[in-house]
C-alpha cells in the first residue's frame, strides 16, 4: 500500500522533478502567473526573472490580457529554474520559439528583476526592456512607473489620516438691556410714623355774613 501511494506521489510531482515539461495553459492568474495542465494535473507556474504589474497597478490588467491572448488554451514548454513551494518558477516558451518573458518586456508590460535574474537569457530581456522604455511602450509611457515589489510596500504603509477636531461654535455674549427705574421720592418716616404731621385739608371758613337778628317777642 505504501509503495502504491509513493508511486502516485511521484507521478503527481513529475513536473517538479524534471527541468522541462510541456502543458496547456488553462488559466492566467496575472501577467506573470499561470495555471498549466500537465496530464490531468493543474500546476502553478510563475515567470522567472521578470515581474508584470500587479492587477491593482496601472497596466496590470493590460499585462494579464496580453498573456491571455498569447498563451491561454495553448501548449507551452515550461523550463523550470527552481521550485518555490508548489510553484514552478520557469521560463515559459511558446512552441520553443520565444518566451513570454521576452514578449512582455518587449511590449513594456514587465520589469526585469535586476540582480535576481541571473541566467544568460536575462541580458536579452534587459535589452528589450531598455528599448521599450526608450520608445515609451506600455507602462513606460507613465512618468514614474512603480515596480510591483515597491508597489506592495507603498500600498501597505499608508499615512494615517489627520483627524481634525471640529471647533465648537463660539457663543457670542448676549447684550442684556438694563432697565433703569426713575428714582421716586421716599416717604418721610416722620409722615408715616406721626399721623398728626400729615398735612390736612383746611376746614372751610365760615361765611362772614351776619345772621339775621331775630325780633324780640
């Protein structure tokens, strides 16, 4: 039983075991990442030496579309350089004529990994990238195109938005009108306490006309 399982495992790992294998591209994940069918198994393949813009970047969708038009549903030759987990990092040729890497760099839709691309063919890709840049093809038409390895960092580190506190409205002081009362003369305490001191209305003066004298009886 163990030998049967081991045999199945080795069959599934055949593309990783051999440096070169042929398959059909069933899916284009991005400009530089594919899913290739090899004898009924679906394998992840990433282009060696170059990097297309991420889908969130300018020209990311254009790079994916270009790769789709080039290889989707077609047979490709995968020349594996190394394995990264369950992914083959490889040079992918179309009918052994030219590579996807050459097509993307020439169209201005990919960067060459300077320092990480160490195969002899990298010199040719760098030359094609320079020609595309000089001719302002693809992403080189932008003023300052950002490589995908820097784009990820710039998108992760973002400045925190400055939160501005709302100023409370300044309440203007309400001017109150002060009503001034006219001073009234105070009542004299003497007048209140001594009723006799209150001025009385003078009694009417009796008439000075003499009354008639009654005759004596």
